[in-house]
C-alpha cells in the first residue's frame, strides 16, 4: 500500500530519502510505467523509497484555462495505477500559478530536495521543468550535482514507430482505435459509472442491454465495440458488445453507452460497472426499423463470440505469454 501525500507539509520529512520520478502521468501508459519501474528498481538497489510526484489539477487547466483539457484518468484512477506499479510514496502536488512561477532552481531546491528528500531522480530524456519550461535535462543534472542527488534519464518509449504519449492515446480512443490505444496503455481503455435505466426499447424490440452513465472525459468514437463488463461491487465479469452513440434508428438525441452481455446476467443487475474496450467492430448507423437493427446486432454478437473464443484458445496455449491482449 502506497503512502499518499497531498501537500508539501504532509510530505516534508516523511517522503524521503527517495528515488523520484515526476510528471502528469495522465493515463499511466507504458511510457509512464517504464519511468516508475525504473525508479522502483533503483530504489530497491539503493535501499530508498520509490516515489512519484504528480500534479492536480493538470497544469494546462491552470495555465490555459480557456482551452479544454480532456483527461484519460481521474486523480483517483491515476493514483491507483501508480500504486499498482509499485510506487511506495505518491505526492499529488497542488498545481497553482505560484508553482508555475518557480524557476528550475527553486523547483529542484524546494520540491525535490527539501520536500521529497530526493536522492535520485528519474525522468525522460526530453524532460523540461520550471517557469516557462526553462529547465532542461542538463539543468537537472547540474542541480543534482550541487544538491547531492543522482539523475537518471530514460529514453522515450516508442510503439511501432510512434512516441508513446497521453495525447496520442487520447486521439486513438477518440477515433475508435481502442485496440492500439490499449497497447499503449498496457491495458484496455475503460469507462466506469452507474448503470442507468434506458427507454426500454432494447428489451422490447432489439436486445436487452446495460446502460452506462459515466463522467469520463475521453469517450471512444461512436460505433460498436467488443468489450467486457465488470461489476464494480463484486467483480463479476461478462464478455460483451457495446454501442457508443445516438441510437439513430430510434431518432435518439443523447449519447448512450449500451452493453449487451454475451453470457447470462446472474445474481442481479449491477449498480456500477466498468466497460473495457477491446476492439472496434463497426460504425454506428441508422437502420430501417428495429427488426433490421436486431439482425445486425446478432451479427455483431457473432463476431464478438468468435473473438472471445479466439482469446480463450490463446490463453490455453502452454507457451502463451501472460499479459495484456486487447485484440
């Protein structure tokens, strides 16, 4: 269990001696994972605590309040992912205009050295920090030498030629490329929220579904996806197929996220669920009537069942490697 610190006062004298990696960590993708795992490895070797410094709110929301900033994860989700990677201490530093005004020297002295007790710092090889991003990797290395901490630079992680970043993951999800986004995240992109009552059309005219209401800021493109659904209360799981869209066949006016379960719903309808997006199936489109839509849904279900059978075969192979398989 990680120790969570929310202010400098809480962290000072309690955080270090530590190996610190820092950043916004939105989405906690495979590039972020590499930074945290490197910090954890160095911490084990030196006998120090592994620590992560992240910021809340996101700096863009403070520095560019007029521009929308859509995040992949809530602060709570971000902390949970960082904790799962082995970070022993996590600082969610309040990002204010005063923090933004700190010079590179002030940031390193006040935050890294005095507050977090850094004995080593792990950052990407393109890291910038301080007021107007004036601090560079060379600046950090020089200051580390003066203040007595090591600096380790980690090359940016690339996947099939692309530099892994939160903005790239965001763009992939928003255009429906959820399988590729999952590869960059190291897990399926998921939406969580409450199950809400629909208009009853599905149960009467097409197929029954669970309807998700979510506060997520980044939604997959409108369309049909192979998914899995998890009950947040008890962990029950179902393979599923999910439609994200406006229900044009029924002249819908609001976005809905409807999941049809491929196995029986036993034990009662869940109140809260997580929907994990595995693969894009097709675009949402308007059908002539409910019967034609139902026929298409059954075809989609057939594709989803074939997908899950293939996943099960792969998982049964003795030589199959454990890990994330979005497609």
